C-alpha cells in the first residue's frame, strides 16, 4: 500500500506505508504516468459495505489496467481504511492511499449509480483520463469480482481470537451461523424478518443440513436483546425432536471483524435473515462451508426492488439458496424454486 500526496507543481511524492509506520522521512519524487481508478465511497457505512467497494474497485482496476486508489477525504474515510485493514489487510495493500480530498481537476464519471445493480465496467474501457473517478458507490454485486473468493479469503488476517466461548467446526461438530440485522434497518424500507420467520428458517436449514454430528448454532447480530429473546425459543423438528436453543445455541459477542474470521474457520452453513445485510452477505461469502441460505427478497416488502435499486440476480451468488414462506400456509419456510 502506498500513500500519495499532491504538490503544487503536480510533482508526486510516493511514501510507502511501511516508511510511514517507521517514521522514515525519505521520499522519492518522480513524474507519475500510472493510470488510476477511484470512486466515491460510502465511508460512513459499516464494514460489509467497505469490503464490497474495495473488492469491486480492485477487480475493476485489473480489467481497466489501472491502479486502484483511495482518497482520504475526511475522518470517515480514514476510519473506513483502518477498519478494513484490521480484517483484510491484503485487500487494502493493493490500493494507493491518497491523503487528501479529490482535486477539483478530476471530474467524476457516472457509473454504478444504483447500489445493487451491476454496471459493466467494460463501458469505461475507452476512458483515457489518468485519474478515473467513479461517481457511484456501494458496488453491491458479486459480478464485480467473480472467481475472486479464494483470493479475497487469502487476504484475511489470521485470527488472534481463540473463540473460546463458541463451538468449533470439526469432524464431530457442525456449526450453523445465523445472522440477524435489525437496528438500522427497522423503518427504512429494508426488509426485517419477524421472529417466526427466523425460527422457521432455522428449522428448515437444520433439517436440510442434518448430519450425524453435534449440530450447533451461533447467533450473530447488532441487537443483543433480540438475540437473547431468540435463544429462548425451541425448534420442533419433523422427527419430533425438540431443539432447545438455549442448550444448543450460542450468541456471539465478538467484534465485526472477528465474527467474519469466525465464519471463515467455523461456519459450515450460514443463514442471514435480512436479505439486504451486507455483513450477512460477507459472513456467507467468507464462510468455511460456502453453503449459504438467505431470505428471498422478492417475497418481502423491501422497497429497493420496486424503486429499481436492487437486482437479486446481481446481488446474490447463484449457488446460494433463497428461502421464503410456503404460500399454502404462510408458516412453513421452503426453498424458492
């Protein structure tokens, strides 16, 4: 990762991040003929949004034969950079970090103006500007970085958390990870499933993924009191067994970055109930088992689809499994076919 600052005479100073950390003052001046790609960023958003944006920019920069760049426009951008670097430093290392706001001489190009609808970067191929800055943000589509899962997983840092309070996935224990997002979604138009749907979805996944092993569940989310309410529920399976969640489930209280690292090593299956949750999305994407279930947004009251802002085929990878209520009784959760 490099940090770049402008000078009045347009001569560039490049400072390696390692030099900065070691407080070394040596800086090399040179004319810059590299072409760059940068974008507006939802820097005040959460970690899931950050990973989407940086992953997409890295992939697009390769297609466009450019260097991905990151402008530190304010303290939100600085925090975004730090938060992402804590989880996935190998991704951040690809970026040229520019410690200033976007210069007035750079004119943003309209691209990806809707958060969750893929905009093909090939239409930017003929742009010859040295600094190609995209006006859109979010880039919430797997299509921006297809076939990069193994690479992105490889950029994750090694966990320092031993997760002593949570079950470990191994030959005798199968772990289902359930993510529930509520706090900032309630009342915004983003779908927030009710308790009955979440419990029914957990039952569906438990029966679908049944193994001759210890089946354990870990709950993740941004509303601890709601998770504590869920863990007092009992799931009645088709074979008559009653799964008392407080005896077989756990609540994660780890940081967002540690939760994603836990998923990488221990989530055999992921269910995320709020379909528009980017954190739930990345929990599934990074998960050990790469087996993901999610609420089918097409059968919800989420407002993003009628507003033309969301294409499910662009957002959800095709091998993930959508679930919904069975129209027959509106109580049983089934796979959308």
